[in-house]
C-alpha cells in the first residue's frame, strides 16, 4: 500500500516538473526542472527496486545520477562562459 502511494506521488512530482521544464520562462528554470526530474526518477527507481526486489534498478539509478551530475556541471560551464 505504501509503495503505491509513494510511486503515485513521485509520478505526480515528475509531471509537475515536466510542466515547468516545458513552460519555463528562462533556461535556468528549465535546467532546475530537469535536475528535479532526474532526482525524482532516481527516487522512483530506488523505490521500484525495493518493491520488485531487483538490484538492477539500483544500478540504473546510480548511472542516472552520474549522468544528471554531468549535465548540471556542463550547464554550469555553459553559463560561466556566456556562450
């Protein structure tokens, strides 16, 4: 019961962040929304790993976290240079 509630809330927060990503007035708003979607997706994968008792979801969440970190770093370099 608790897993279903958590999954529903995470999907709701991902959809709200997706709206901000699509309608964000500035590039920074879109990047923050994309980062939030990444964090919520990692959380969703970890909860699904517990629910289905699959270790492979933890590995996927780890890779997604690394890709999200690299994306945030690249965006910071992009803004710093003013390109």
